[in-house]
C-alpha cells in the first residue's frame, strides 16, 4: 500500500560522434551537498517529542523509542540533523470504504540521496505492539529493511498495515513499522489530507494520491522533555 514499486548508442552513431569535430564541453558544477549537522550519539529517553512546523500549521508527534527503537531513533536523527527541513507532505491516500475520512498522508525525503541516512531494520507491529491507529506514524518503505526518510501519518485506523504473522503473503506478514503518535495537530493532518489532489501526477498506485500543492515542512525540531509534576 505504501509501496513506491523508479542508450546504448548504435555502432553507426558511435562512429558519427567520433568523426565529428571535438568541442570542449563545459560541464556545470554540481551544487554542493547540504552540510547537515552530525546526528547525536546520545541515548534517547523512552519517549521523544518532535514538532513539525508546516505551511498548514504545527504537528507535534511523540515517538515510542522504547518499543520501536530503530524507527523512532531514525526519525529523531532526521529532525536533529535538519534533514526534514524543506521536505514536503506530498501524498494523501484516500480510501473510499469505511467511515470517512479514511486514509493517510505521507511526507519526507522522497529518496533524496543527499538527505537520506542509511536504511533501518524493519520493526513489525507484532513485535513492537505499536499499531496503526488514527494519528500513528509509520515508516514508508519498499521491501522490509529499506526505510529511510519517508513516513506516513494515519488519518484513521489502518489495521491492514499491521503485521499479519499468519499470512502467506510476505508483504502482509511483515506489515509496516509504526513508531509514534500525533499528540497535537490532528486538525492540520486532516487539512493536509483534504487538500486538492493532482489529476496528472503520480504513477501506478500513486496516481490520484499526489497533492496538487505539496505542503512544506518548514522545520522539524526535537522538543524538550516534559517536566514531571512534583509528587503531592
């Protein structure tokens, strides 16, 4: 569901190129890769909050480091190194069945090698216990173990994305890795979900799911740890 499943010259052409006058080709300089800060190596607490400041408003998420350490830590590292800054929410998958609104939105680096960190291990929901409920964050991926810098937020419960250990289908068996929850800004999530869809963008299953005007993530920043209330 989340899946994103991206000449040789003929001999005569080679001869023609070789016979033509040689002109010095000016190759434009490639833009330098952004200098992202190094990710912190400090251990994380069991729960970490990150604020996504988007063009549509603020979304605050709480990441479950204790139960989904690889996925949650990965998200924190992208926020700490500012790799989410300037990326966009680009997809809204509308499911026509069930109670409405039903579906999810997707954002992230879109496979940009200049932004991406190394792929992370897959954490199936039958092992973590973090399920795909409304507001849940989940890693986008190709095959299990290929997730990098793209993620989705559930607009409604999506149990079909949870691991199905008894299934004969490898994709259903693995499911997707859920790792956190929106704790502020579900109205923003739903506004992004309701934004107009492009009639021409997207290929395959992504056709009819690409936002006509992607919503930029201006910044993604880790928030200070909540201060525990003093005991009475």
